[in-house]
C-alpha cells in the first residue's frame, strides 16, 4: 500500500476508535442515544455555522502565513481547502503535529522550500499555544479559587509546559531549533508515514533556508500580524461559543465560564494519548464544569463534542474528498508528463 493509502487507512482507523470512545462514554453514563440524536434544529444550524467559521478562520490564517512567508501563489479558497484537509488528519490521528506535517507536505508538493513550508505549518501551532495556554492558565486559577486543586494543577502544569517548549523553540538559533523539531517529529515518525518526509526536510535545511522564525516579526507587517492574532483568537474561542449554547439549554452559565471549560478540555485533548483527544477532551470539560461550575451533565458534554468534533470531521472529510478528486482530475490531464503540483498529499 502507498504512503497515502497508509495515511488514509490510519486516519479511518482513528475515526473508528474515536466513535468507539464516544459510544463507550454514552454507555458508561447511561446517556440515551435518542437525546443525542434529537438536536434542536436551531442549535444544529448554529453549530454548523460555527464549524464553518472556525475552518474559515484557520484557512484565513494559513493564507496570511503563506502570503507573508512564501512565494507560492495561493488563493483564500485553496488555503481554506488545504487547511480543512489537514484538520481531518488532526482529528483522526494522535494529537500534536499531525496536521502540521500534512500542511508542510502539501506545500512542498506545490514547490515550496521545505523549511519555509515547515515553518508556515508550525507557526500555526505556535500561535495556538500562545493564545490558548494563557486562557488555560486562567482556567486553572479559577479552578484553584473554587477549591478544585487537582483540576487546577493539570490546567496550570500542562499549559506552562507548552509555553516553555514554544518559548524555547522560538529562542533557539536556527540549527538548534531545527534539531529540536527533528527530535520532536521523530517521536511520531512511525505513527504517520508523512513524518518521514518532514524529517528529511529537517535533516537537509539547505543554505538558502530563512533564519529560525525571523520572518515572524510582529513589529513589521502589523496588518497581517493583527489578522493572524484575530484568526487565532477566533479558532480558540468558537468551540466555546458552541459549548455555551449547549450548556445554556441545561442551566445558566456565563460565557467566560464556557471559555474556561472548553480550554480545560482542550488542555487534556492535546495530550498524545487518544485519537483526536477523544475521551480526554470530554473528561476535561466535564471535570471543570462539575468541579468548578457545578454543572453535572455528561449529556451536554457529549452533545457539544458531537456538534464540534464530528461536524468538523464531516466537513473536513468532504473537503478531503474534493481535494483528492481535484488532484486526480489534474493528474489525468497531465498524464504522460511531469507530476502535477496539485496532486493530493
């Protein structure tokens, strides 16, 4: 089986595993499937709109980074499609770096310098941490103020470690930073075949590689920097809006509380333990909502997960299918010649 075939097969296996974890939760806590399936139309439409808005924000951020750091031409529509494709793999594989590797791979297939492609992909991860980690720390402080010490420790230690790693990565000289990324990526090389490609990028940076993240200078290009920050904030807050809407159907809850609850789940969900953070994300949201907010509803948590995780999977899966079909059509047109730069993955 080809590399792409193994990648798709592994992602489908991850999808089955994540569904299994959700079904296990509904069984353990006696959650009626009829309740989960009878979603109010207004809530479903809101969730679909928010899902598309989050993917669009990710596409806009990716487009801005390509526009700023790369000479590769890319429309906003193509950036949206590529970012949606990588999101599918992020949700169906072990968290952390899967979608970054896929984006870097696609960019290099389009002719981009491998190191530039890698930085574009990983800058998104860095931006996510720089926005999400401080919010998670605030959630930890809120948990501590309510006496939920165990929850507070988790919400303080993990984001603090994330910030330390990201700060260390940014502060490293170029070669040291490349070596650090190489070691981080090598830990997951066997889980996804695409990581072998990424490792080759890191092992041979080339003399024309840009300085380590030096082009991400927020003192220049303030409009693009503001756009990157705004898009990242949207990516990190939109799932909390869905959580707020779901919880509001069960009890009175503040929007800030919903933000904290989401980032409690997000903090556990990024641990490379389960596919797409399945199970861990729900546990984090429930622990914070029950221990801190005194909202005891597994039904609301699982319903929120369905309206965010599985809706996003559906949309990104459709985009992946469209991207593959598009690449196949371009490949057929260019049959007998050189490989088309639009070939999928």
